[in-house]
C-alpha cells in the first residue's frame, strides 16, 4: 500500500446522521478474493454496513483468483435486486452510463479491472450508508419492513455526484467506476448502503514509493475534503424539494441579513457617528499603491489598520446592528442543526456558525475599505489637531489601547511598526496625558476655590484666604505650586522657555508621583527630604480641627475623614522608605569586592522590598506568594523524606510507599493527624506481613 493510512471516513462523530461515507483503497492484485455469496451475519470476520468495505482484501484468494470478484461481491443477489420493470437479463450493477449492466457489460468490466490489477493500479472502495429514517423521510423507502427502495433515484444521485469526486482527485479522464445498492447491512436489516468501486486501467495518479512492496505505486489516499464534498452532494440531491424549502429559506435569510449589514456599513452617517475612529483609521492606512487594503492582509502596514477596521465593525454590530447580527446568528445556527442532523456532528459542524460569522466580518471590513477608497475626503475632513483634542477621554483611551496593543504585538514578533501607527499612538498618548493634566488642574482649582472666604457676603469681589490655620497654609502653598506645574506641563514643549523647563523640573522634584518615580531617583538625601515633608504634613493633620481638615483637602462635594488622610500619608512614607532601601541595596551591589553570598543577600532583600512596594501600591505581592509556596514545598519535601526514612528497611515496595505518600495531605494544621495516620498505616502493614508469615 502506498499510504500507512488507507481508510477515510466522512468527518462525523458523536451522532447518528442521515448519511455516512467510508472510503478506502487497496492494490489491484489479480488474486483478489471472490467474496462469499452469502455471509449475512454468519461470519465474525465480516463487519456491519457502517464499514462493510473492510471485507475487501482481508481474505485469501480461494476460487477464481481474479480482482473482478469484488464485482461479484458487490452485486450479491441476497442483498441487491433490480428495480421493478427491469429486464431479467440485467443486473443491479450500475455505472456512469447505465442503471443496469447486462452480462456482456459485466464481463467487459471484469476485464478492465483485471487490466488494472496487471498494471499494479489501485481500486478505491467507497461505501455510502443511509439511515432508514432519512430514506423514509425523503420518500426513498416506504417502510423498514418491506424495504421497497427507489433505487433509480439513488442511482441518479450517485451518477451526478461521482464526476465531482473524480475531478477533485485528477482522475476524471482515466477512472472507471461501478456500484451496487445493498438493501440491508451484513448484520442487520438496517442501513441501506451503496458500494462504489473506482479504478484506473492506466493511472493518472502520481507515483509514490511503497516500502512494503519496494516499488513505485500510484498515490492511494484521497483528500478528506473530496469525501466530505461527495457526502454533501449526495445528501443534498437525495432530499425532497419540500424538505429543502426550509433550508433554502434560512439561506435566503442569511444572505438578506448579510446584505443589510453590508449596506449599513456603507453608510456615510455611520462613519460620521464614529468620526474619531474613522479618522484614526485613515491616518494609519498605508498608501494602497504600496500595500493593498484587505481584511486578510498579513502585511505589517495593515495590522493596525485592520485592528481599527474590525473595531469599527464590532461597534456597529454591538449597537445599531445588534438585531441584524442576532438574526444572522440565529438563522446560521438553525442551518447548522439541519446539517448536523443530515451529515453528523464533527469539527467542521462545531465551527460552522463561527466560520460564517468570521466570513461576514471579513466581508464587512473589505466593504469598509471599499467605501474609504470611494468616499469624498472632504465629507470627513477634520483638522487632525481639532479632532484629537475633541475626542472624548474614554474614546481616546480605547484608541490608544488598541494601537498600543498592535505596536507591542508587532515588536514582539521583531516587526517594525509603521511610522503612521507610532505617530498616531504618540498623538493619542499625548492627548490622554493632556486630558489627565487638565482634569487634575480642575480638581486643584476646585480645592483652591473651596479655601476662599468672603469678607463681605454682599461683595464677592473682596476675596481673601484663610491663613489662620497652619495646615491650610501648608496645603494651600502646595496647591498653588501644583496648579502652576500643571499649567506649564500643558503648554506645548516648543512654546516652553528655559525658565519654564526649570520650574517644571523643580516642581516635579518637589511633588513627585511616587509610584512613577524610578528607584534611581531615591537617593538618601532625596528620600529623607520626601519623608520629612510627609512627616510634617502628618503632624499638621493630627493636630488640625475637622473644619481645617475639610478646608485643606476637601471640596463641597467631597467630605474628608482624618483617618483616610493619615493612612495615605503613612502609606507614602512606607513607599519612600522601601524605594530608598532598594536604592541603597543597588548602590552596594554596584560596588566591587562583594562576595557571592553578600550579593545574593542584597538581591533577596530587593526582591522582598519590591514585593512590599507592589503591596503598598495595591498590586499583588508576588514575593510573599513565592515565599509561601517555597516554604510549603520545603515542608512537604521534609515530611516526604521523613516518611521514606520511616518505611526504610520494611517490606513495603516502592509503589506502596509512593501511594501512601501521594494520598496524604501535608498542611501544617493537619500535621499531627497525618503522622498519626501514617503510624496506623505502618502498624497495619506490619500486622499484614506478620499474618502472611504465620507469626
């Protein structure tokens, strides 16, 4: 045989479908077996109808020793019969040109088969098995008892389906085939099935070396999709028109819904609803003269553009197009159920709905690109600066995250992100940063306004600040500085003077974002300075009245609790201290002359400190988690070692010891119980061994 695998089955698992196809090939050898005339359920080596083809080639030649014996098997009188009205001199065997061969045609066919055998060619045996329910439902059989079958209609379907199979395998000009309908299976009265045999006198199949026979032979195995397409063709053609109507109706509905969605995506109004996304897409799309705009493009310049295009489509399908998508999925799912009933459940059926959904998505993205090619640029023309400034913050973040993920993905694959994409990402990041600065400044100004008192309720122009409380004075100075810092940071860099840059630097050092400030900045002097600021503020908070506390930190809408302020300041002190310690450890590690143990100790200290920093900032302390697991493993290994020592020298074999150890739980809380259980098991095992020895 030319393949290790010689059998294919139409992809079907876990169901009882209308139709099953099994297919195999064997060498066309002249001494092929003459099949027994009557083996209906009497021979254990004979399989049932679902894989009846396995009989072929599994017996030793007995009588005629001609390959044509398969022809005799396939047309056995006990399982086949001619249709009503057919002349007595005709047989049930049919081919592409005849519904019933006569004796002369049978002899000619046998000669052709034996010629194929002499040329060391192959015979492909295909068995198409039908469920009785399907045949009755489609009007091909009247009932399961009489089994009156419309053979002519089945033969017509097979004749129509075979050319496609042969063409798919490249043997439509060289192959011959014949077939017989078996009215029942080999072991039961169910499963009408058709045996189809295909062969070539002179093969057109490519040769492959057969390591068994040590010669070149034609390629045997057909493609899986060939068998699956044959199955689908036969199933469709055998169905009654009235039973196809619902399937056709569902297909029409799916097609109609697809067209409606495609039409909606072409709407200029929809693009205007998502102006920010469309403009971002337009700015990231490459020149189409260099890179074609396609949903399935793998070109690097299209990766971010495709992600944005899919985002546009998904937003529509999640909002205005939600009902249309629901109809599409519903009709497609119902179609899938029809196909699973007809042809069985399999991987292809499981993915059917998602595959069609993916196809629709691809069509929608391509339609969007088509619209962007044809659309008047002026219809969506918006100044880039204005458009980015006017983008709502939530949209800015979504676009930034989408572009950022694509850039990271490309870089992870050692690809260079297009300049258009990185530039757009930079613009979005800057817009978000500016928006956050502006939002923070709004809060600062609200707090400054809240600290104002009015000397004259009737004259609101006479404004002064309450400088009677030291906490308010202290915090007011900070707020004024931070307001100036935020104002300077929002100024474009090309408009900043040297004095502006210096003031930004000083303010940033004075009021750092502790979480974002790198470890290398936390020198001993700087860490002490920051700590003193927090300690001073903490003392003022502790001694201040509730009214002063509210004026210092609150707004009309925000009521301040002393505990919250104290906890925040203490947390910042811990963070400053931890980062300062890491800096000092790093400084020591940079020195020469440290031993390996000293280096490891400093690194271990840093690991613990980073875990502490993560915990302070509200992240998971992975170091403590690692330490707990390490301690647990240490305790478990220690107990296992003790257990092995306990059983050493005993007559317990290794499997028993392993079973005992693996079945025990080694938690600290249960350690006493575990040891007690171990002792009892040990004592029981000693008693068992003593009993066996007759002690």
